[in-house]
């Protein structure tokens, strides 16, 4: 449902250039919650050696299909457990594509940011992207058309809770006998961009960039030398 992998990777590469990663020192990069690898491939194209971490074996297999000769190492693991990564071992850490809001609880965010600071080299950058679910949508606005093409239709429904949003995905897919219907639900954390900014600062990182691009909040922060 993301569409063209190449287009998404190119969009991420353009964002990283906007954040001056192509001018920064190259070295190890860590992609937390890498998914199918849009950010991993973009970082590798810019000259970084990428370690890509995700819980999903299926998504890591999709990443492998796009890795080619790029210096990307995929690891299946939980981004809340980063003890295997040495202090000051990464030039860049990214946690993007709504990975942050998929953490089990908001309380997981401060220790994650502290671990990111520990792993970053002095002068290194962390880049975060997520959807801001802090403001509630009401009535029929809670039903969101995600994407459709001749063979697939995906809609999601939002139900707001004090600290989370229950997201229900409704997915129709055309097959030889007609249409099949799939449904699933999961929770996402509600946290505003200002709160994420404060958590980064509390972890000892200096926020240098904040914007909203294509519905995602984008924040970048630096570990001071």
C-alpha cells in the first residue's frame, strides 16, 4: 500500500539531503524500526553503512529484496533493547515511518531516547518521524481512506483512548473469485510534537529541525560534541 519502493526511498533520500546528511561525516547508521527499508536504502545511497533493526521477519525479507550491493545489515530485534550497540558507535540514528507511536507505551520513549544518545557519536544526528495523534478527530472524520487502486482498498478507523488510539484497518483485495476482506486492530501512542521535542531535550539531545511533511512530524536532533 506504500506504492513504489523506489519512489519512497527517493523521498527519504531527499529528506536526508534537506537535513544535510550528504554533507555530514559518513560512517555507521542505525535504522530503528526499519520496515521494508526505505530509510535504510536512502542512507546507504548517501554513503552510510546501515544496520537495520525490526521485529518483523517478513519486513526484513522485503528489505533483503532491495538491499543489492548496499552496505545494509538486517537484524531482527526490539528497538527497546539496544544494549548490544556500543557507546558512540553510530553517526546517524533514524526512527521513522511512525515507528515511535507503535511502541507499547509512552513510558518507552524516554529510555529509547537515552539509548539513542548513548549510541550516537558526538556531533551525530537522530531523525524521528511520526504521526501526531494527540488531537482527536470526531464523527465520520475518524474513518480515513488510506489508499486504493484497482485491486486493493484500505481504510482505517480511529478510536481514541486517553494515551493511545485504537486503529482498525479494513482491507479489501481483489482475487480470482471476487473480493477478500481482511481486518486487524492495534494501538498507537498519542504524543504531540512538542512532547517529543521535550523528551529529546531531556535525553540530552539538541533539537535542530522540526516540520510536518506529507502528514508526518519530522524532528532532527544532534548530540553535541
